[in-house]
């Protein structure tokens, strides 16, 4: 089964007393069963980018903790 990762941006809003953090989904990354990586950014509709590993190393997979989202 393919894996999907959300791409988000974070905006911090302060109203004097409180701080509020908003996260907006701006795209996603799809990793296929064959190990291919694809990037889709929502501000570029109908455009899909393929992510290729460098010649010297493989692409790292970063695990984001639940509290980072």
C-alpha cells in the first residue's frame, strides 16, 4: 500500500493574551510500493513532481511526532 505524508505550514497568531498555532495543508508526498516518491503542492494544481535520490545516498524518511503537527 502506498504511504502518504502531509506537507503543512505553520502560522502563529498572537492576540495579546493568547498564542494560537494554525496548520494548513499545502501538499502531500506519496511513496509508492515500488519506492518512488511524488510531491504534489496544492498551489500548483495538476502538477506532480517526482523526488529522486542523490547518486551517493538514499532519501531519508523523517518521522514527525504527533505534537509537531
